[in-house]
C-alpha cells in the first residue's frame, strides 16, 4: 500500500477514513467512497446508499458491499532513544540529543 502497510496478493489496498489503508478481500477491487467498503472487480460500482456493489450504475440489483480488513502495518526500526522510523529510513541523531528519521 502507498503508506508502507501491506495486504495479501489476493486483496486490494484501499484508503481508510483515518488516512491509512485497509485491505479489500478481493484482487482488483473498487474502493468505495465511504472508506469502509469495497466491491469486487465483477461488480465495480459502489452504491453506498443501498450498500450494494453493481455491475453498472443502471443496475437495480447487486451484491452486498464487502467490509475492508486491517492492513499489515509497515515494518519499523527502533532508534536508540525509543522513537521509531519506517523501515525505509535510518535513525539520525538530532542537534537536541534525540533521534529523527533520515531517508536511507
């Protein structure tokens, strides 16, 4: 996922309302605008008002929207002062005696 978290290969990363990412339990899924649900690629239209996934916007019937699952958090590196950085960064000492994160 763009924030460094991850989903299984048969899932799709979708943004959450809190700015992170969740996993839709379907590959190639559509992420719905409510940031809680998603729709499989066979039913790519999210009808949030009805809670349905539809093949097209004109469809009357559809299937129930799928609930996203939690993504696996990005791996972190712990700095000597107890703070942490993402795995793609390095702990760097700051002028104030603490640590900050520098790009690797």
